[in-house]
C-alpha cells in the first residue's frame, strides 16, 4: 500500500512540473506594427525573474493530472508594472500549486505596452488576456476543463489586466467570429492595480500602459473600480494596509463595488507586509484561504 501511495505522489509531482508553451496567436498578432523587440529574460534571484520587451505573447499550460483534475482552470497574469512580466514567483510556482489542487493553470506572458510594437499600446495586454480566455474556453474539452469554470488571476499590474478583462469582457478587442464568451467565471486579485486615477492609481503602470499624459476618457476606461456591475465575476482579493507601491484603496474600492452590486466577493487584508507580501510566504500557506473560497464557490471539489 505504501509503495502505491509513493508511486502516485511521484507521478503527480512529475505531472505538476509538466508544461506546454504555445503562442497565443496562430497568425498575425492583432494591433501589431510588425516590429518585434528583442525579448530579454532577467533573474535577480529569490524567484524574482521574468521578461522585458515582450512582443510575442505565449500561454503556458500546466495540466492537472487526470486522477485529480476537477475541471476548473485559471489563467495567471504575473505583475511587473506593465514594464516587465514576472515568471516564477507570480507564475509557475502559483500554477504548480493550483495543479496540486486539481486545477489546470495557464501562465500568460502578455505583450508589454510599447508604441514601437503596437498601434494602440493601451489595449495590447487586454487583447492577450481576452485571447487567452477564448483559447481556454474553446479548447476546454481537449484539456478536461469545464467551460463554465474558467477564472483569471492577476498580481499587481497583472491584477489590473485581470480586472480589466473581468470588467470589459463585452468589449471584444480581438477577432471573435465564434462569439465565444470572454467573461471569466471568477476573478482572483493579489495586491492589484485597479485604478488609473491620480488619487490611488499606480502612476508607473498607468504611464507604461496609457502614456505620460493620458486623456480623461482613457483614465476612466481603465479605472476598473468604475466598471463593476452585477455581471462582474465572483472575486477573491488580498492586499496589505501598508502597501507603499499600490495603495490598498485599490482593492477596497473594487470590493465595495462588488458588494454594492451584490457580486459574491471575499477580501483578505493584512496590516503589514508591503507590496508583493505573498512572495515572502510559502505558496501553500497564503493560498489556503483562496482554495477554501474556491471550494465554497463550487470551483474546487
């Protein structure tokens, strides 16, 4: 019996690390100028690694093993201030933890806004998030996924991207002849950038996405706290009160919008830890309340 258990654990651990990387678009990348920047990978140690100058977006699949999969999937958007896209700490490590709980995960390496590679840099990352949702939903049967249990998760600026996808899904910025739903079924936000306003927004992320002097309409469109409604997906948030990079008010206002519109929401606020506080904790520890919420919401068996 002990041998069987050991073999099962070994097989699961091997499958957790299995991954498949594929391009997000099979043909011409939408909104592209045709120019590609040379992508740069950086590694500062302690899982602080990622990519700069991303011109060709990809999706990395972490498939939950057949014996433990529960049909739920999540698309992960790492942070980086729209200047970089994180890799391990806000990507692969998170994906592997989801897989251990039977959730198939996808890490999105989205394009970073640049006038050199995009006709309109403000919508480039959103196009990639919408395309990721479209692909996962259309190929759900192939990957043993329930097409009604596909969520999106974002860290910091990746949280802005995820919340934009969750509040602007009715505005398709990609070709979608099949009319596939671009609405995520649930939303997970980790110390997210939500607003683009002067008051509480992260100005670095805003400048990289919208430019130095964005007009009022752009600021309003991408201030996602202003676009919560009754159809916004159920949401789980976490943040710290002493975040000096992205004010906790970002999460609070988004949560208030969810409550006002009677959208199921749960928020975990901590007094200290500053920005990226979860990176200092074991993944299994800080994600435990998230998995409990997913179970209560019937996204996790």
